[in-house]
C-alpha cells in the first residue's frame, strides 16, 4: 500500500492486480485477492497433493484483499513532498522484506505469493531472496504485456517497481545474514552468562 501511495509506481507483487484494475470493473483489493488465489492454485499444482498450510492461505488472501480496500482511503501521502514519497518507498521495501522473512523463517501461514516463492526455492534448492527477485521480475513482465495490449502503456510500472523488484529479495537475504551474524555473536555471550548464573545459584544454595 505504501508503494502504491508513493507515486513512483506499484510494487511487482501488486502490478498485475493494479493493471487489471484498469480493465476489469473490480476493486484493487478484490483483484489482489484473485491474484493470490492464482498463486494458491500454482502451489497446489506444484505440490501435487492437498496441503493444509496452502489451503489456509485462502483466509490470508481474503483478509489481505479486504484490508487493502479499507486502507486505501486511510493512507495519505503528500504528493508534493519528495521526502515523504521516498520514505514511503524505503519503508515499503524494508517492511515487506521483514514481514516476508519472519513468516517464511517461522514457517507460518504465508501470503500466497510468498508461499509460492518459498515452494519454488525449496524445489530448486535456491536462496529465497533470489527466487523472489525472479518472481517479481516475471510479474512485472506479465503486467507490462497486459498493460501494452489492453491499456496501451506500461500502467503502474515505474521506479518503485524496479526498486521493489531488486530491493525486496536482496533485503530479505541481507536481513537473514545479518540476523545469523547477530545470533552467532550473542549466543556465546548468553551461554556464558547462563553458565555464570547457574554457578552463582549453586554457590548461593551451597
């Protein structure tokens, strides 16, 4: 939503619903929900058998689509303020990557596009962040073709689309590596602190 409001174009994951909004008389949230349903179907075809976590993504898709339609009227960004627009784009990339990493790492029910990317990355044994970049690029190409055919222009595709396509996947990879480095640094410290605490408690009880 922040990416759409910044005025620099739409994020890759939303560019197909965005361009379809100019062709089909449905809301952006509804079209996003249908796009998520398509990703659920792709996961089921790739999985080859029923999967509870994939089926539960239907709920995520419905809620996500509804929230988008509700928030469209709430989120307001000054179009004359370049600082606010750039900040909105940066926050959009960062929080999208952070939310994606948390849901994937904790193996929670994901939004369908991320679930599809995760499944493909597992099947190909490739890094999630790089598969995400490939997925985003594919979405942009499909949206561009639809826009040129039915609207006559690259609707919604701009700087934000490119930044998100390249930035979200890379940010996911960067966050994962940063968290691992922090964990490696803190775990020994916490382990030593735990041993000292146990020793002090033992001495006190003795």
